[in-house]
C-alpha cells in the first residue's frame, strides 16, 4: 500500500524529464560516430555503447532523488529486489537498430509504475528535439504543448503503425499476416522501429492506431501513460486489460479500437508455402 505522504505526480514527472534529457544528451554525443555494437539473443537485437552510457546517466538521476524505488532497465535488468510500490521502467535507447544505421527514429523512454499502474511517462527523441510527457490526470504534452489523438473513426481511413519482434524468423506468430491484412484494409501501415515513438505518435495524432507483439515493458510503459492522457485507449489484442508482460499491445485513438481489435483477431494466417519460400 502507498504511504500517505506520496509525492505529487509532477515531481516524478520533473525527475523523469531530467533523466530523459541526460540520456538524450548521451545519444546526441554518440550520434553519427563509429559505434561498438554487440548482438544480444536474437539476430538484429543490438546494443551499443550509447545504450549503456545513456542508461548509466538515467539511473544516476533517478537514484539521486528516489533511492528507495525499484528499477527495471533494459540493459541492467531488475536492479532492486526489495518491495516497492514504485517501479521505474527504463529504455535508454528504443530503436537501437535505427540509431546504429543513422536513421533518426530513436528515443529515451522512462515510465513510472505506481502499484503496477503506468502513471508517469516521458519519451524523448533527442535527434528531433521532441519530448512527450504525461502524468495521470495531468494531460499529455509534446514540447510543453497539449496533444490529443486523432478523430479518425473508420479503419479504411486510418493510418496505422506496427513492428516486428526479433524472434520473427523463428515463429509463425510474427505479425506478417496482420501487417499484410491491415495494409489492405487501411490507408497504410508504417513501421518506424521504435515502439515508444509509435505510441506517442498515436498520442499526437500522427497515427490512428498501433499494435505489436514481442515487446517488453520498457518499450511501452511510458508511452501508455502519454497515449491515455491524450485521449487514446490501450488494451490487449482482444480489448481486455493490458498485461505489460504479455508481449502484446493494441493502442489507438479510441475511435477505431474495437474495429482494430476485431480485425486482429480474425486475420487469416499466411500459407505454409509463404514461409517455405522465406526459408
């Protein structure tokens, strides 16, 4: 249970923003330089020296203000084992593959879960100087200007965004069928390579909806808060409450949510022949 002397949410948001800017400064420092790059468990799942240094800077800011809070960070893992109502969920560089190739769609993502609920979120793309932020009940902003989701109500008039997990070569449940099917039914489906940016782009009306499988809590914790505070909706594929550890997310402007949910559930699978041709 939370203590009665809980800090006002804007204080947490200020710390998250300061940490994101610290991490973003590291990403700008390394941008365009020759990077030391390693591959993790799956082909294409990269980590660079920029990821690691940015995470170190972010952790230093958060620990200096909230030393007793739990932390889950992409590169460092679960850092605090003791019980805490507060969990900071951090991705120091979401879109590492983009970053390593010089494609400027990458971001720092910092979310705070309070009693398991995404409550504060900051997503910062230092390469475009765009900073999205939100706290429950306080609205969402992009560079301090209020944002809201789009008004699109028809799937046929929507522009969607999605992604493909690193294990896509090893499973038929790889989002290929959904991508093809929804490309056919909408005005288009994009793939940016950053789940955090996908969520905030829905939040500010650039996209109408987003879905993905194979994601981690640090990919989406911050973006969920920002999208919901901008008037959007987040759920599991079937419309039920999202589980951050499920690896799946459906996020929309709210107006096409039911339509996109239904479509994802009835998407016809691709033929075995299709996969045989890939192998």
